[in-house]
C-alpha cells in the first residue's frame, strides 16, 4: 500500500514539475533575449506572490519527487529496508525542501 502511494506521489509530482519547468525556461529565455540581467530579474520577482507560489510549488514537488526516487535507489543499491529506508528518504525530503524554500524566499524577498 505504501509503495503504491509513493509511486502515485512521484508521478503526480512529475505532472506538476513538467509545466513549471517549461514556465521557468520560457521566462528565462524571454528575460535573456530582453537583455535583463540578474539584478533586474530579481527586482521583478521581489515581493511577487505569483512567483512565490510558482517556485514554492516547484520546490515542494521536486523535494517529493527526488526523495521518492532516492528512496528507491537506497533500497536497491544500499539494501536499506524498513525504518532506515523511510528515515533516509524523509531526511532527503527535509533537506531538499528546506533548501528549495530558502531559495524561493531569496528570490522573492530580494
């Protein structure tokens, strides 16, 4: 049952990540072609609830997706099982989520 839920969570996170990556790449290409530098881009994202939600959702989805994927690698390669496996994946999730949300804060609060 847990494996099925994790499988579905990873697939759902991929469905969320894909369009957000496309939005990110599109905006970056537009910004670069428009001649914007990093400071100007950060100036435009500063205080924006829309960008905070966009990149916040991206950070959450990536943390979920990567932690589940690494959990599978830990199980197959490191032979972790049970509580150790779940704690390792939870630790990966927590670190990635903290790093991702910290980056979102830095971009929006710049």
